[in-house]
């Protein structure tokens, strides 16, 4: 195979059938392929190998990686689940592999065909992991489905991936599949892992039944299937959010996942297999959770503890206190919720306690900013600071020798313990932009947050900064072995559209030739749609998004996210802020206030959150619900929001980037009401359509 070559996209699919049967040296084999992209399920692709460096890392399949860990760390805890008896039940890496093989044999017996999928619909659990890896071992595709999906959305995923088997958590998810089952000709079995289970329904099996079926099967068929697997063919499907049209199935190869996981782990560094723990709670149907929770843990021998299904409704902190993870991955909304709780607790303390906390936060922030500046003030050596600079020595002395160490040991460590994060060495935010204000807040708590940048189409991460080599406004340092260019820029460092290439780049979109070709150009670059630049330290900065970019009637380009984040930084009580202004004479804003959330459905309620309510009352308003404020255009609340927007406008780089009008919407955003996607990103097109009458009112003469 010619490493790194890029041919034309024609004949991208590898010959199948009899030809493929010649290659039986799997699962770590590389089979011949004509191109780096593919869209048919049976396809293989050329790997983007390089003669040296990170791109030359030997490929390994998912089954090969799990086998390696089972041999290297047979007795190390791999997965831990808290059962109904209130105790943690653990399995080792040796048992992890054995259980995976049993599940794979069960899937094969129940009719899983090569290059067909196993849909997985449920909250993070040991069964989710085993179903995922079992599908891959059996020569199929693992296809995670968001638990918030409607029956029709589930139908799209299962139909497009030709699912033979669907694994569900409980009756609620089972009922969705039963509603659409008659329209899924490839579906042969449904497996439910939580009790109670009505196995009298034809074709529905319990998890125990699956394991019994697999345990009775000989290894022959499984071994033959594993021999046919190749690292350069698809093993996992990740469905995009579908903000425009139906979600696309991103085809990720074994090499995509295992290579990206390895270099994420290398960038994080200092991972000690015997002591590392991670709590899994972000949706596994999202690529960030998959590559971190399943693959980096398998790469470096990290023990995974599963949170409870109501983790994001309140139980997460209790799990963190029990497990005390050494690594923590969350989306921005989780950090924002943590920030709200911490601020609320702090506000209830006495004046002396608050003063001590402010002193400690100041010392921690000074210390960490000095480290960041020092690590980037010269060629990075791994040392925490540049000792040749007298100013840095002063910062170091003030922050570390006197103030910081005292603040950390006496005050900040207690905050970490209260969160269950006192042993955590790395805090990561992914899936959406995290505001600089939130980063600064957690840095002042001695919890510097690393931001990651990537896409489903890149198997997870493309950039990841590891403290102290980071900047507050950067999304991370570009990973080793990846390539980045800025389309439309005369400078190699941008600004321009961020285009990326590397061994983590997807094969293509399943059965979507046109969309694959539109996303990956003839030179093998994926066009992200994000605008950005890189600095001299290889740190990446996002400056906007092409699809979200507003072009005013005056012809000025406006990136909405920075403006929205600035306004939210001035007004912490806002739930969401959505900027309007494309082809308009001026900018306007739709805002919501933070309200309580229904713990069962996740829907936003009308009642204001306690801290929001306190703020409203402090203004002199008697309103207790968002609809009251919106419907009456509460003058006190509107004045406070207007003043906050005014403060943000003073930071605008031009008059065209100042917000001139706003309105408070009658309800906060949520997944059930449609304004948010599964990873809590705002679906702008949905918001625009839902509130189009309000938007038009902004611009009436």
C-alpha cells in the first residue's frame, strides 16, 4: 500500500465477496483499498500512514486492542457498575474481553450479519460497552442512538444501518422500537438489559438470555469472523445531530478510533493504569464520550465507573464523591451547572468565609495564569515556568511559595472534596464552546479546564491542550500526526476555514456518496465549516462558524457565539442567548432565563431557578415564572438585561457588532422542546423558525 497517497475518489470502494475472502489474517490486518474515502458498508479505505512520526504508529483493531489490554492487565478493573444492592460490581480486563466475546457469539447466533449493525439505545452502562464491542467483534457495526430520540428518529438510524439487532435499556426504549419494528425488515432480535422484561413478546430477549445463548456457542464462527476483520474497514457508526436534514451515519474505522484514542492519551500524559478512574455519564452515542470512555480507557488501562441514569438530574456529584475520578470529561452545560451551584453555595456563606474564598481564588488564578504564560513564553520544555524572567519569579513566589499552596491546602481542596474531584488531574470540556468566563472561574478554583476541539467525522479530537500549555481563549493544541490548513487564508496560520486531515478522518457517510464528496475534497481535507487560526505555539482558536456567520445588511461579517458568550458573561441568569442579524440592518437578541427542569423528561419548566429568582427579586420584581416576565415585559428585569447588554456592547469591536434590540422568550430551551440537540447545542434553525414572528417584529419600520 502506498502510504499517504491520495487518489481520485473514483473506485473508492474495495472489491467484496470472493475477493475479500482471500484476506483472513485479521483482526489487525490491512486489506487492499483504492482510496482514503468510502461510503458503502463493505468498503475498506487506504490508511493515511506516514513514513515517520505519529502517522507511522502501527495500526491496531478494536478486538486487537482489547486483547492487548486483557493480556497486559488481566486483573485490573476495567468496568464498575453500581447495582440495586448499592454495591459496586467490577469486572477485570480479562473478564471484559471474555464477556465481549460471549456477547459477540450471542449476536451471531441471533442473526447479526457482516456489515450490518447493532443499534444501542440506553444510558451508559456495562451492557452498552459490551454491546458496542460485541457488535464489532462479530463483524458488524456498533450504532449508538440517543435516548432522547423519537421512534421515527430511531427508525432512521436502524433502517439506514440495516440493523439486525437492537439493544435497549428499559421498557421505555423498548416501546419505541416495538412501534417501528414492522418497518424494519432486517431487525431480527431486541435485547433489553434492565428489569422488568416481558420476554413473551416475540423476538425480545433479556441480557441474561443473550449471555446464555453466547456461552453455549462454540468459538468457531467468531474466530472466523475475527480473521476477516481489517483495521481499515468500518466498525462504528456515529450519527450526526441532524440539525439540517436527517442525521448522517459517520463511518469510523478501527484505525480511526484506536489511533485517535492513542494520541489523545499521549497528549494527556502521565496516565498510571493502576490508579486511574473515570466516571462515564455523557451520551455514548456522541463521539467524544465514545473515544474517551471506551477507547482511551482501553488504550491506557483506565477503570470506568458508570454514573446513574439520573446523573445530569442531580446524582452525578454523589457518584463523583464515591469514585473520586482522576480524569473528568464534561460538556459546557455541566460545567455551567456546577458553576451555578458553587456560586449559590458561596453566596449563602458568611462574609468572612466569602472573603477567604475570594482571596484563595485570586491566589489560584494568579498562579495558573503565571504557569500558562511561562509555559508559552519560550520553547516548551515541560518546566512549569520560565525562571529567567524576574516578573515570572515574582508571580511564582506569590502564587506558589506563599499564597497558592496555602489557599489550596486550606480552602480550595475542600471545594474539590465537596465535588468529588479532589483526585482529578485533568478536567476536559468538549462538544461545544466553553466561555472564557467559566474557564477563568474554574481556574480560580484550582481546576483549570482543558478544551478539546473535534468532530464526529474526526473520531473525536483534533486539538487538545494540556495544562499548562494552554490559553483561556484557545480550543487546544493540534494533535501530533494531524494536519491543519486554513482555507481562504494567505497565511499558513489563518485566519480561514479550518480544514483537517489525518488518520482520525472518517471513511465517509454511510451510503451517502454525494455528501461524502461534498465534505472531503479531492486532496483528502475535511472542511469543518469553522473559522479559525493557529498561533506560534500550535494552539488553535475558533473565531466563528461559516454556517452561523451573520452577514449584516451593511455587509459586515459577525460571528454570533463570541457576542452571545460576552452577554451571558454579563448576565449569568440568562439560560440562552441567540443572536439575530443575517441580512438585517442591525443585531437583535433572543434570550431566555434559567428555569427549573423536569427531572423525568428534561423539559424546561416555567418556574425560575432559585438563583435566577433571587436575582429577579433583588431587582424589585415579584415575578416567579419566565412566562410572567416575558408576557408582561417586566420593566425591572428588562432594564437589568438592557444594562447587561449595554456593558457587553462596550466590548464590541464595531458598531455593527452591538446588539440594539432584545426580547425575553416565554420558555427556556430544552431537548424535548426541540431547541437543543442531544449534546445541548442550540439548533439555530429551529429557534429561528419557532420565533420568526418575534424576529420580524424587531425589524418592522
